[in-house]
């Protein structure tokens, strides 16, 4: 199991991405969380903005399809996209998870 995450200033954009990934059975679950303040450098300026973070759990075999969906729908010109390996400690969850992905 892996977790892919990205951020955006638009909860609606992240919800669209999430809905498409769920419809296509590329993930059994996603999370969108509010980040109270993000700080970063953009075009030489320090920026402070409210953002949201989308976390998508999937399997390695679906990684390219998940990335393609995020790239197609994301509203940022340059956006964070990271991947982490996830180890489930709950076999019931892991079994449910595997059954949800085509």
C-alpha cells in the first residue's frame, strides 16, 4: 500500500480529483485536510496561504493512473506530489482495501 499526497488552495479541485479516483476504483479512500497556513516561495516572493491536502491510498500498480488524474485536474502550475509506503497494522482494513481496488 502507498499514500500519494498533494496540496491545493482549492478544496473543490481536490474533491474533484478524489471523486474521480474513487469512481475509477484507483483508491478505496481519500482524505482532504485543512492546512491552516502554508508558506512557500513563489516567483521570488514569500507566500502565506491557506491550503488543503489530499491523501490518496492505493497500490503501486495504480500509481501512474493516480498521478495522471491528479495532473489532469490540478489547479496549480507547479504542485507538490509525494509518495510514501504505508504498512497496515489492521488485517481487516487491509483485506477491505484490496477488495476495493480493481
